[in-house]
């Protein structure tokens, strides 16, 4: 039997519960992965709590999109993967489980130098950051402002942008400034006086901004600092991004991602694994909790009291 976390109603973390279901079977183009680590993302908690709209619940709803583990069964027509391969999973609902059927298009092989926990921390954060920066055309010569640079998406955005030749200014609390410096960013505090601090850090001006915070302050500062609104985006305030004249990449946005943007999100998984393997990318890992403590993991995500990616271990 497979153990999995599900919920049957919208509510607090307490609606999450552990069940047992028959072991999954792979069909054509799929594999069964024995999950060894599941990444916990803010979107998991937003969907569970109703802060992000979703379809009515008609049956137990699985949780989680990111994970890593070992392939234990192959469906028909599977190429490029073998039994026993260590893999990272992206964009597959239900990773809070002991095993899961995954389409091969959502997998990438993990080399020995990349840990399972790191593999579980890639999908949504790296995919979101990579796609957002590609959509904004970030590259050499740019001065990028990242709001909430010490979060998982923010850290990924900092590292991609630095690798592509941009200067990065990132907002964070003072306690997180050393972390951002290690990633190559210029940290600034997001307290009052933000505009002046950013202008001092980037005397040549800011050319592009990515909001990972969702605060009014972040949006207003971006509008003030960046002249081209097509080069301002939010991943949090998608629902009202159009009202500001900026771009919203999901985050409640009614405008779906383009096929090219979806392809960039998929491309981020193997690209990030390559960077991790070469030592050119880091994922800050936080607490590891047993699968049965998924509710506690959501409490930690919602409180914002824990740094690093929270990982569930089946």
C-alpha cells in the first residue's frame, strides 16, 4: 500500500491527513517513483487554505508538486530512464506520498552529487524563477531588483541572473543579507527608505524587477524604479497585476503562461540539476519532517518562521 497526504475540505493545516491507497501502476509514458523526499511550497498551503482558488473538492485531494526518489516501475514506451534511477519530479500532483506515478516529461535524472532533498527543492522555485527571468529578458548589463530575495524563488532568481551577467539587488531582512551576498546579490532591507537604499546600491538605475513578496511596497518601488513596465513582474500578485500595468506570472493571474513559458519552466529542472552538480547553484534546505507531519510543515510555511526548503520524508 502507498501512504499519501490528502484533504477533503478547505481549511487549516489540520485538514491534512494520512491515508493508505493501493500501490499505483504506470501506464504508457509513465513511471512509478518511490518518493524519498517531497518539497513543501507555499502554493501547497494556499490551495489547502483556500487563499488560492481551486476546483470544488469531490474526492480526497492529494498534495504537493515537487519531489525526488527512485524509479521502481516502468510503463510502456519509456525511454531515457531505467529501474533504480534517482530522479527529481516537477509539476506532478501528489508528491506528499510514499510512491507516485509520474509522466516521464516531468522527470530528470539526479547525479550522485545532488542529494534527494536538493532534488525535491528544485521544481516550483527554480522553474518559476527561471521562467520569470527568461520572460523578462534578463541578461548581461541588466540591473535586476528581486523583492523577497531570500525566499526559495528569490534565491533561484538571484543565482540565475548573476550567472547570466546581471547585477542583482535583493530585498531581505538584515538577518538574511549574508546569505544573499554569498549568492552574488547586493542586499537591501525592505523597511522604510527602500527606494533610497536601492538607488544607492544601483546608481546606474534598475532596468528590471521581479516581485516575490507581494507587498504594496514592493509593487510601488518597482513602478518607481523601472521605466518599462513590461520589465516588471510579480509571481504573487497575479490577480491584480494588470491593474498596475505589469506582468503577472501565475500567482492568481487570469492570464495563462504561454507554451514557451511552460517550456522554460520544464527546462529549469535539468538546467538546475546541472548547475547543482557543478557547484554553481545552491538550494538552502530547512527542516526535514516525517510525511505524517505534513500539517506541521504547512504551519511552518505559513508562519514564515523557518528559513530554507522544508522537506517531507515518507
